[in-house]
């Protein structure tokens, strides 16, 4: 069982490096672009794996052509995956970065998607030392937190953005 379980959002991020923030209504030439997985839970899982932790990510990859890309990239980052079933598409985020440190992110963040917790989530959460949730998929988060707290694991909620489910979690 993993040391760390991360539960929540995975996206595919299209990131553009800009000389300056794009003006409304104008086309802007990017200085560079990258395609990578993203999302708070997926990024936390990859960071922990990079630091040598045994990490599992419970998320939904949905449907669509970018799902295979995200699965492969997370696998290359040595993150074990537990997929929750969902009929929605994997969210795509558009990120712009400017040399002065400016960042803009536009994403649907899995809005309207309510994945079903996989059967093995309870056992994985109970056996993990740390469980991090980002609140993007409340049913997944509540299942993981309930089982982790009952087992005495440390629980963490990523509060990077407000979600209505956070008060319940």
C-alpha cells in the first residue's frame, strides 16, 4: 500500500510562455508551449513521487484522446493510478505564464463530473500514512477521508481554490 494517497483532479495542461499578458480581444504569439498533465492532486502525487515517496493517485481520466497521454505521463512520473469511472472528458486547462511571474489558468476542472469511488479506494486510504484530497470530486474525497481518518492517517486538504464541498470535507 502507498505511503501517500492523493485524490482528486487530473487535467491536461496546455501552457504558453508569453512576453506579456495577452490583451483582451487580441491574438498573441507565444514564445513557447508545452503539453503536460496537471491538476492539484496529480501535481501533488508527481511531486511526492519525485521526492521518493510511494504514491497512488485516485482520479478520473474520463473519455477522450488526451486520457491516454495523462495516464502515460503519470506512469512515467512513477505515480500508481486508481481510476474512478466517469463518462466525462478529461479536463483541459489553458495556462499562460509571463516573465514577471504572472500566471493565468482557465479550466473547467471536471465541473459536472461525479466519478464513482472505486471499490479499492477504501482499503488504500485506510492503509496510507497520508491522504491528500483537493475537493474537486467530493464523493472520492469523502470516501478517502472517512477511511483514512478512521485508520488514524494524516489527512490534508488542498485549499488552492474554493469549492462548495470543502465545508463538508
